[in-house]
């Protein structure tokens, strides 16, 4: 799903010379995809696939990235990796271009794209941290099934179609997904959490260059939405911050669209297909003048994955031009 989005976005990049090389597993080799009106055949990835390429976008799971990203790096490519394989590796930059673009050009090699939920949360939280000093971030996510890949989307559609006659058996989900909400994304962790929640915590701190002094809690839930993650945030600052103060900062943040009316909001359905991060319901926490509540929505396949990767590639291409 992410790979196809990347292909569409690449069609709009002026720096793409000729056709991109489309690399796949053996299973998909020979299948065809359209790029700028031309039909291109996919090729199975092999050890010489990366020779003479500049930028390689990986979007085929952690195992594939662990195996092939070092091969591409050795061949002289810059790798932009969408999986979680390299995100916590110290020498690999973890980048959201609006927040820490300076890390893109630190050294050639592998650059990691953060987790989809992390990206949209940090897009709202980091500018407010810069302005007011962020002390705590408490978040509950409501994540679309496309975040779990193409098979998960197909299974939700099928569960919805057969409900209530049949209960699903061998499922991509821990429990029935249709007409439900599941507070369990990824593997279980020893502290009673789930992997997705740990990713948000560690990745946010890395991108914002903060450590234990930024207290983060996350409950990640999967909901029967096809595209677009939502997140309910409670942010606690070092000082009292009004909703209007926060809105003024977010209005000036590139890649963020904010609505000022506290009763107004965007939904996943409305913003699917858009590159920005959308913030609404910005309002005070009546129990604490230093805290604010807000609702943050973004297309997980675009800003949460493909668009963030293409933005990184745009920065690299701009540098190569100079
Ligand atoms: N979906 C999201 O919202 C999202 C957001 C952020 C990051 N990501 C990350 O992006 C990656 C792709 O996610 P997705 O949602 O696009 O998953 P997807 O729809 O399941 O697609 C995965 C693709 O990887 C290919 N693949 C599997 N093994 C391969 C191999 N050995 N060599 C080459 N290609 C291989 C698959 O092709 P075959 O069918 O031929 O196996 C398939 O086309 C994952 O690492 C995911 O964690 C996804």
C-alpha cells in the first residue's frame, strides 16, 4: 500500500530522471505497475539491483530492510526506510522533515522514516514544545487498518461483509476487527504494553531530542477505519498555555492545518488522500492551566509513510542539484 503511494508521489517530483526501478519479492516479480502513464515491470530484488541508483525507498517490512538496506548502502545509495528495522539504531537518523531536517544530510547511508502515529503526534507536539516547553504527552490513538497493510484491509472488508453470520477465525487481528476497537497493536511488551505504544514513546523522544524528562504515555488502538489515523492528545507544558497560544503556533507550522473553533475537527475519512496533519478540538484542560487537549488526524499512508519519505528524498535531491 505504501509503495503504490510512493509511486504516485514520485510522478510529481521534478528530480526523478527516467523511470524508477521497481523491486519486489520473487512472488511479485513480473507484475506491472503504471508510472506517469507508462507500464513498468517489477523485478525481483538481487545483490546487484542497487548498482547505479541514487535513492532507494524501502517499504517491504522490517526483515526485507534488515537484509537489503545494507546492500543498497554498500552500493552507494541513500536508503529511506519505512520499516521499524533501523529507527532506533544510533547512527541512523530518524527524520520528520518539518522537525529535524538537519539530520537528513548528516551522513550518507540509511535514513529511517518514523512510525505513522509517531509522525502525526510529533508534528503537533514538537512545535508546541519549541514554543512553550513540553513536559508530558499523553495520547490515545485510533488507527486505521491500512496501517497493518493490504491484507488487513481486505480482511476487515470481508469481516464486515459476512457479519453477523460468521465469526472470523484465522485472523490478521487479535480479535474481531469489524464493528469493534482493539487496544492491542504489535507484540506484547514486558511492561504490559504493546509494541506500537513503545514505538511512539521512543521515537518521539528521538525526533524531539528529549529523554526521560519528556514523560509520554500511549494507548494505541486499532479501529475499523480504512485510511487515516486519529489521535487524542493531552499535552502538559512548563508554563500555562492558552488554546489560542497553541493555535497561533500551529497555524505557522508547515505541514499542519489547524481549526481554531474548539468544537471543530477533521475526521480520517475527510483527510484521507491529503499530505498534511490536521489538528482540531484544541481546548483547555479545565483542571490544569498548563495542559491542553487536542485531536490530531493524518493519512497514515501519506504523512505517516510515503509522503514523509518523499519529503526526505526531496531534500536529498535538492542537495545533489547544488
Ligand atoms: N501502512 C502504513 O500505514 C505504514 C505506515 C508506516 C510504515 N509502514 C511500513 O511500510 C512497510 C510496508 O507497509 P504496507 O502497509 O505497504 O504493507 P503491504 O501493503 O503489506 O505491502 C508490503 C509489500 O512488501 C512486499 N514484500 C514483502 N517481502 C518482500 C521482499 N522480500 N522483497 C521485496 N518486497 C517484499 C510485498 O510484496 P509481496 O506481496 O510480493 O510479498 C508487498 O508488496 C512496512 O514495513 C510497514 O511497517 C506502513
